[in-house]
């Protein structure tokens, strides 16, 4: 028969206290957030050992549903970011002005030497031959039929 391992989570301020019990043992730990607490619980389950695959029930306030809801909310919630600053039209963003101040003056590239010959593999373009002028026929034009 498979014995279930129980992982119980209790929030204490910003941290979580974790208690993992099973196989006649009980291990405890703390973690800074529910996601880290879930990862730490997995590590404690491995320390407990046991034969084969372990079934772990994660509980908050004695409820697996409360744990699942809290854990999934934390996983799917975007982190809080500072509001985006939109500069007024025509102004230069701070980042661009700072980058320009840090840039080094442009280094001058050496001028190409003149008078060098092209390698023999490169041929100069040949001038295009002009088409021959059209020769006018001296035969009279045929009258159009009506």
C-alpha cells in the first residue's frame, strides 16, 4: 500500500513554513514565497525517501484546493513593474541622451589609396554596342483598303 506524504504550508509574514510528513518522519523548512516553498517541499520529500514513487498532498489551511489556488495564482500573476514613462512628443528619451554622452568620438578611417589597379580577375565593363540605324524602304506605301 502507498502511504501519502503530506506537505503543509503556513504563511508567516512574507515567508512560508513548510512541514512535510510521511514514512514515520517529519521535516520542516522555510521559504520566501509559495513557489519557492513548493520547490523546497519537493526537496524535503526526496529526503524522506520511500520506495518507488511518492504521492504528495499539498495543503494550506487543511485544503488541497486552497493550496492549488494560491500556488497557481502566484505562478500566473505577472510581477509588479513600475509604470511606463511616456515622453512628450519631440523630446529625446533619457536613455538616448545618456548613450550619446558616453559614446566616444568617431574614429576616422584611413583614406583609401588611389591609383591601385584592380586584380586581373576583375574585368572592366565593356561598352555596349550601338544598334544599327534603321534603313528606310524606298517602296511606296500601300494604300489602305476601305
